[in-house]
C-alpha cells in the first residue's frame, strides 16, 4: 500500500519540466497524458509478474530475464531522452518567445488556443 501511495510522487518533477518548455495556453493538454499514465502505473507490477510467469515460466532462475525484458523500454526511453537533450534549450527559448508574444496580445502561430 505504501508503494501504491507513492506512485504519483514522480509527477511534480515531470510536470515542472513539461511546463518549462510548453507555452501557457497549452498547459491544459497535459491532463490527456495523465489520464493514460495514472491507471497504467499500478498495472506495471502485474505486467512484470505476467511476463515472469507466462513467458519465462516463473521461478527465480528466470527472474533475471524478466528484468532484462522489462528494462528494454527503459533503456530506449533513456536513449531518446539523451538525443532530445540537445533541443531542450531551444525549446525553452521558443516557449519564452511565444509566452511573451501571447502576453503582448500577438496571436500564436497555431491560432488562438485560449
């Protein structure tokens, strides 16, 4: 129960990073991602157990292979995050420019989204 209660602890740092590069008029769109992420996170341990039992036959001898399989998406995410790291400063600068334009009343290039 403690682990389930602490699952959302990672949301604030992720949201801060997301809001840092997103113009204010797009901030409401993050709820769409949260609607998928929140119910999917508690299913991760069940998926891990299903992979261990049904794909590798369960038991402690097959557990390391289960970790290998489930760490592959994490490794892929780290790889793409490493590639995207170069674009972060430019994204922050572009978001700042768009925020200033919106504050001055200029329309955004995507139309009026407010």
